[in-house]
C-alpha cells in the first residue's frame, strides 16, 4: 500500500469510482481462456459461464480455489452466500469434490441458510483443535460431492489469531 494511502486513506467508493473497468469478455478470454460463445453476458462487465464449458474442464487439475467476495455491503446483502452456494452446487453436479468454506467467521450465516447446526467447523480448524476432514458438515440435499466447512461460532479476533495463516494454508492445500 502506498504511503499516501496509509496517511490519507480513500473510501471504498472513491477507490471504486477511479477503477478502470474492463469488459468481462476480454478478461474471460485473456485470463481464463474462455471463448465468448461460452459466456452469457449481462451487460459489459458480468457474465454467466455456460454449463457446457464447466463440464468441458471437468478433468482439468488447474483450479483449486474460487473466492467469492464483495466490498460494498448493502442492507439486503451482496449475494455472496447465494453465489458461492450456487457455484459450489453446480461444480459438485459435474462430479467434482467441492468444499464450500465459510470465510466470514465474524458473522457466520451459511449454517443458518442451510438450516444446520455444525458441531465443528472453521473455528475448530483455526484454533487447531480439529483437522479439516473432521470438521466438515454434509447436507444430504446437496449430494455426495459437496461438503461444507461452516463457522460453528463467530471468531471476532480471526485476523489476529496465531493459527489463522496455518489454517488458511491447510485449506488451500486440501485435496
């Protein structure tokens, strides 16, 4: 981060207003190798990827992590949970083993959305009390290929917890 940003930080809206937008078709082609015919654009800056394309990359080993995030909260929410859940479910339907990790450990909502109460989860992994495999929650409605690492309780000190980096590294390397 530049020193000027630390001394006089810009607000989220100021940063977003100065950002140079790029067309989603260009980003998909240049960065991901996704041809325009495999996308269903919604305007110039967002698109859905066709299921045919998702199925065509089923056996590729390249991707292991997808991060769904947002920087501009709204009273109704941004749709991160819905997006992540739909994406995970779609990938699991192709036969891929998917673990959906609830990353918002300060205000966990995914368990409530799914209507489950996990005994163990992200807090247990971060506190190094349980391995990832023993902390997963399965929801039968989502089949055998989709597993959840939910936050069983809030962790307000998440960023400062001494095990956070090791826990995140473990998740990134999970098979």
